[in-house]
């Protein structure tokens, strides 16, 4: 099998290492089938897409809607290199799955409105598939309504007209969308399980993803719902595009 690439931008090893392990586990990858690239630490390599099966983008502390004046040089570089990669990915309709930060990267590239209107604190939320989502192959076998893990400061308020809305939630109208036939982004995290969620809560407890002093309530809330259904999205992506 040609490998997939996971492009990550988490500076903390305590979050970055488990993220790779979770994507590898729930994507059903064998050792060596998933390549990890930490874009916050190294410049983007020149990928030959013909040598890959697909690209996965993980979550990130970066917010694309931040004013340019407050973005670090690393964030500006990451955004520029992601945009350049997406130029080719979108043109070729090359298999792409962006989780959380993927909404910002793919959405921004395609002209979506991204702001802080529909932010969600760290929590397990109910996701509802649209009619198009129920029919989409990446959501095959996924229940029409399921719980998934979220935690984001920005979100898409308005999709571009050429995008297809696949899933929504009460607080965030765009939980999953599609561009062309093979380009996907989710606001929720399809790679997470409960231990992964709890670890990420600890790592980012001081990063403003939930109110100060609320960590125990957040931990209790995420334990109330199974988030295993969301993992099918990641597995479906790998099964569909492995070549």
C-alpha cells in the first residue's frame, strides 16, 4: 500500500505522540503505512502525490481566523505551506481528510467564512448527518446521529457554494463538509477515544478550551457518551483510498 501522510502541528509531544498513535490505531494502519510530518517543526517537504494514498491533517492550536498581527512566524509559515499543498490537492481532487484544523485549512482555501461565532468548548456533542451525509461513502455505516469529541475556538459560519454539508450540530452548523468528491473536513475529532480525550484535556487545560476551574466537569461530561461511532469516519477514509 502507498502510505498516507499525517500532517501535524502540535508543539507538545504529550499531545502530538498520542495523536499519531490514535490515527494509526483507528485508521487501521500497519506499521509504516502512516507517515508523520510535524509541520510546526519542519518545513513542508515536496510531496509527490502519486506516491501517496491520501493526506490527513490533525488538530492544531492555530486559529486561521486570528488577526495576522498576532500570528507567530511559525503559524504564518504553516498556513502558507498548507495553502500551497492544497492548491495541488484541490486541483487534483486528491484524497484529503482534515480533522478540526482541517476545517480551517480546507475551508479557508475554498473561501468559507471562518470566525468565532460557533466555537465549542471541549465536550462530547451530538452530530447529525444531513441527507447528503447519510448518502456519502465516507459515512457508510455511521449512525445518522452520534456523539463525537469537539473543542475549538473557531468554526465555519458560511460554506462556499461549491461545498457539500455532510454533518451539523446544535452549536456548530458545519461539523463536516466535502469539496469535489474526495476532499473532506470534520470539525469533530474522528481519531479520539476516551483515554485520548482525557489526555488532551490535561495537555490543553490552560489553553482556553473550557472555563477556568471546570476541568472536573469537562472530564465528567466526556465520559457520559460513547464517541466510538466517529472513528468509523477515519477508518472509512483509509479503506476507501488505500492504493
